[in-house]
C-alpha cells in the first residue's frame, strides 16, 4: 500500500520527525482549545497526591461493588502517541486488584489473526461478571494508526466505522458498561514528551518506530480522528474527550468520570480484626547461614 511504503521510506531515510516545527496555527480540524491563560495552573505534587488518594479510595469501593454485583465494565483509551494513556491507566490501576482491573494491550496481530474478522481478536478480552477491562488502545486501531500508516485501506477503515456502532450496541445491550476516552494532547506538548522519551533512559522503551512515523502525520491523524468521532460517537457508546496537556489533571478527571459514570457503593463488610498469633511452641530458628541481598542502599 502507498501509505505503508511511504511510512517505511520515511523511517529508513533517517529523517528525525521529532525535529519538525511544532504547533503551526490554523488547524481547523482540531477541536477548539481554551486560551492558555484561561487554564488553571498545574497541580502541585502535594495537591495531586491528596486528590488521587481520595479517588483511589473510591476506586476500591467501586472494585468491591463490581465484584459484589457482578458488573461488567469496559474502558477504552485512545489518543495520539504521547497523549498520556499509559500514565492514566497506571493511575487507575495502581491501588486496585489486577484480578478485577485487567489491562489489555494487544501486540501486532499474528498471521492467523490477520485472516480473522477484524473485531474477532478483541471480543475474547471483553469483561465477564466482576471485571473491569481497560483497553490500552483497542479495536479503534483500525480507524487511527492502521488507516494513517497504511496498514489497512481506506475502504477497510470505512467498513470498520460503518460496522462498529452495531457491535458496540450489542456490547452495551449484553450488560457491559462501555466507556470510551480520547486523550487530546497538543502539538507542543506531544513534541516535548517524545523528545523526553528520547533523552530519558527510563522512558526510551516507550518510543517505538511507529511513534516516529505517526509524528509526521498530525493532520492525517486529525482527519482520521474526526471521521472516527463522526461515525462512532453514539448515544449508546459516546466518546469522552480529555485535555491531557496537564497529565495530573487529566488523570484525576478521567478517574472522576469513571466513578461518576457507574452507580456504586461500598458493600457491607464485617469488621476486620487481626487474630492472635500462635505461640512458638517447640519451634526453634534453624542454625544455618541466610543469604541476604547486599544492602547497598
């Protein structure tokens, strides 16, 4: 495909997409942004941690309610590269059980999966009773990265957009609570984050060849996003956009939205009291050397 060949050629040419000029004016395709002076100041670490702690307590209550009532929750995260999907998902899941909150981030399809109906590989990962499944990118890959980089044809992407509202209607009618988030990052902030991934040895693993290829195609992604919204922002499965230039506020707002979207309460639990430990009786610590780790810190 032409797009795919062009994408490969760009990568092989040695171009450095992250050095492109950022934030040109006049992108009518993008949603309007509030003036920078109208936005609140970034949260301090102290205020962020305080707010996040309260939300984590509520997420634990939600978790207990999901298990108690056998709810099925599916949360989809989409957005441009560097929009903050991974950090937001981590903020949601760091204080809850991975047996209840399950994150799905599928790799590239196998040769066999490429021959399947497109949505077939995603269906088995949908939640059963008592589960919250979070998709770190989802079936909407077809409407975004696959269309833009030429991994599918425009005809295939359009067919997907035509059919997916029917599938999501069936998902919701089956009893699954479906929440779809689009994280919207600005040009300047995306550039800063991708450069940070290049320079920070802790983050280099986050930077894939696909990130560099997609960076050059800001407006192609804008057009693809707009088509996706037009076709799949339905009353039964709407999209919720999140301004993510401020990562901390974005994470808090996403968690707050999830909590407000689901009717829950803490199930009644018996008061927990630690039992008394057993007495040692005839137990004696063994007289043998113990291999401790080196206490460097």
